[in-house]
C-alpha cells in the first residue's frame, strides 16, 4: 500500500475518531485512539513530497 493510499484510508478513520471525541469528550480511550490516528496521518502527510509551485 502506497503512502497516498494509507493517507486516503486514514482520512475517514480520522473523521470517525473525531466524531467519537465529540460524542464522548471525557473518554480517555477515545481520545487516545483519535490521537493515534491524527499522529499517523500527520506523519504520512509530512513524508509526502510537496507539490511543485
């Protein structure tokens, strides 16, 4: 799986996790799961080459 495919797969997961945080803002397990997805997505986006200007 390419980094682009991984990024595309993580984007809906991030939305789901953020919705879970909204639904349960005081749940530490939900927050940790969301944090993991955001960090994974951030790492993949940072690793992707930047488009030419």
